[in-house]
C-alpha cells in the first residue's frame, strides 16, 4: 500500500499516525493512543494482502510477503523496539510497558530476511545495529537478542548450518 493521505484512522483509540516531513523522507511514525502492558496484544493483524517484497511489506514466511493495509504501515524500525509482530498469531504485541504518546516500533529483521529498502537506523539505541538490511545480513549473535519470527529463526538455522 502506498503512503496514506488523510484517511480515517485504521485503529482509533489504539494508535495513530504522526505525519511529518514529506513522502520521500519516510519520517512519519505511529504513536500509542493509550497505555499498553508488556505482553498485551495491541491489535490483530487483519486485512493482510499478499504482494511482492517492498519497503512497506512484511515477510510472513521464507517466501511470502504481505501488505498491512492499515496505519501499521507507519510502524518504524527500532533496535530497542516497543512491539513485535507475532506472525504466527497475526498480532502486534507490546514488548514492554508502553505509555500513551510513545512511539510504537518493531525490529524489522525480526520478520525481514533481505529487505527491499536498506537504511541507516536513526533509533540511537545503545545496541543499534546501524545499517538495517534484514536478518540475512545481521550476525546471529545480534539477532539472538531480539524476539524473532519463526521463519527468521528457521532461515538463520539454515544459514548457520551451511557455514
Ligand atoms: C514502512 S515505512 C515506515 C513509515 C515511514 N517512517 C514513513 O513515513 O512512511 C519504512 C521506511 O521508514 C524508514 N524508517 C523506518 N524506521 C527507521 C529507522 N529506525 N531509521 C531510519 N529510517 C527508518 C525507512 O525509510 C524504511 O524503509
């Protein structure tokens, strides 16, 4: 899905898009509209549609990618993420207690093996990985610090057994 222009919020009361910059700066973000407890399901992932790998897609298996078709498009990457995408349960889940107004983020290599759009991370976390290009390009000891999707765990095993 392309950048959304002033559409009705997809998840009112849960999170909203904070639009900033222009469409080429990719600087908009998603913020919580209420508090969430660690482990809480923030929302189910519904309305997913299959498609090619793109900057906006999420990988759901070794070979499949989907578009989120909601404000979740604006979920940025962080190396100290506040959420993870539980691909098995099709849900976005809080990784820590989140306060209203805080940004919702996830660790992109937790779902993405080899990303379509590589970028230098702006998160500033102590353990920031720097260049974000997908789990394929990230050392196993770094990935092991994060909550990862089953398909990424499997792909890491295959990579490491071939070395
Ligand atoms: C699906 S978009 C996320 C929403 C995006 N911020 C926007 O305004 O459209 C993914 C893109 O956002 C940017 N992005 C997300 N997280 C980032 C981060 N931690 N550091 C730098 N750029 C990031 C990158 O350009 C990435 O390819």
